C-alpha cells in the first residue's frame, strides 16, 4: 500500500513538472509574439553619407526694367517749332527727321558766313601778295623795314580773319544741323512736349525715344552671391555665360511671359549701406511686347555654392529644437540631429551646421520615422528632384485613397438611411 502511494505521488510530480514546463513555454512564446508585435520591421528609406559638394543655385532679384539707350530729345537752338515729322507712339528709325526749328533762318546764316569766309580769304590773298612784294623790295632797298613789317602784320591779321570766318561758318552749320532734330536711336517715340508754332529755347525738352530691344535690368546682388560669382569668373567662366531669365505675370488671360538674357555687368565694390553689389543683365525683346518701367524679378542661373552639405528638401523636418534631419547610429536606428539651414538650391536644402563628414543621413521620405525607429537603408541615386516627386506622388495617392474611402463611407451611410426610412 505504501509503495502504491509513493508511485502515485511520483506520477503526480511528473505531471506537475510537465505542466509547469508547458506553461513556461507558452509564456515564452507569448512574450516572443508580443515582442514581435511591438517591434515593427525596419523602415525602408533612402540613406546617404554626408559629403561636401558643389551645388548650382538659381537666384532671383527684384528690379526695375529699363531701356539702357533711352534718349530725351532736347532743342539745341532757339526758334519757332516749324514742323513735326512723326506721329506720337510710332516706331522711329535712327537718323529719321523728327522736328524742324526754323531751318531756313539758320540756312541763311550759313550762307552769310560762307560769304564772310570768301571775303576773308580774298583779303588774305591780297595781304599775302603784298607781303611777298614788300619782301622783294626790301631786298632791293626800295622800301623801309617798317613798311615791310606792316605788310607782314596785315598778312597775319588777314590769316586770323580767315580762321575766324571758318569758325563762324562751322558754328552756323552746327546750328543749322540742330535746327532739324533727328532720332539718335531707333525706338518708340513719346508724345511731343511742345506743339508746332511754339517758341523753343535751347534746352527745351521735345520728346523721348525709347528703344525696346534690347531691354536692361539693373539689380542689387547680395555680397555672398557676388563673391561666389567672382570666384567662378576667376576659374574661367565669362560673365556672358551667366544666363538670366526675366519673368512677368501674364495679362488678359495669357500665360506668364519670359525673356532669356545674359548677365553683362558685375560691380567692383560693395555698397556700405546695403551690403550688395550692383549688376545688370540684358534681354532681347524683338516683339516689343514688354515695356520698360515695370517692376520685375530676374533669375540668375549659373551661380554655385562650393563645398556644402545638402540634403533633399523633403528630408528636413521640424523638431523641438528647430529644423532637424535623421541620421543612423551603429544599429541602423534613426536619431534626430538639429541643423542650421542655409539656402535652397532647387530640390536641395543646404545645411550650414549639424552634419559631419560620413554621417549616414536619411534623405528619403521622413514620414513615420521617429527617434529610435529601425531603418532599412536603401541606396540613394543622388537625384533630389526624383525623391521629392516620389514623395509628392505618394502623398497624392494617399489623399485620393482617403477621399475615395470617405466617399464610400458617405454612400453606405446614405444607403442605411434610405433603408431605415423604407421600413
């Protein structure tokens, strides 16, 4: 009987131990399953090592559009405005006659000065013959030295009278030329400031001729941009190689207008008031559709930033300490890194501080990533624009899907309401 009791007790102990082992195994499996539920799979996203690079910039500056060769016509002689040879607002050619200011009066003066010159030349010829004759007579001791000196003096006076008459004729000819006002450049002419029949004085403004092709833009370039551009010029790039684009908003329902041009001047000093450098660009305007006097924005292509850290703009998020990016630690887990932002270069965001050489930076879509998130690093092809486009397409697809789900839910709700009302 006692042996039977000990046998039953042994069996019960074996069964209890087995049950305990089974329970422990189930707890371990439950813990493992719970751990697997708590630890999501690594997040796949593009990652690259931080290295310094040279990035091209597209900078734009506000400015006033102007015509570099615009000319204000001013009367150079005094007289009555006799005739106007153009219609206001029309295109005039270089050298075209525009105004007549009593040209007959100035032409008569020219004729008079020509006659004075002929008289002076005749007197000079007589004085020259007398001087030569007195010189021969002096050699023959037939005249006194005083008579000879007088003859030479008369010759000098006659020569001076000729020079004076020539100068008077040249002045009269200049006035005659100014009496007929011509266009110094080709362009669009303004309204006339003086009506025909009015007396004009020397210095009176008559009209303005504005060339429309090409047009010029003068603008102030920040000194950092100017220094970067000068560095490129020192490395062999010509100023004419810097492209410029002029953008104007469309009017009357038309698309925006653009003009292609070139940078043709970069100043040599920094303004002590604005810390900028003056520059100018020239734009061809063959159709004359764009007029000077408009405020515009000119974009400069060809500028660069040298040796900078940069990430696709989409990779920068806002953290508690300001702008941040995610970098990977040794275990491929995301860690936030506060950065200082610089300029935007297309799809790239330049970082002034926060990164070091060799840091593994998340450059793909940072949505869903938090500090400590396990990352599955994917190769980055170096195309920041492609990354931004992919993220935007994914977001648009999610928005469309959410809209479809919301519309479906509204349809189901309307169907339920119709069913309730029919009952």
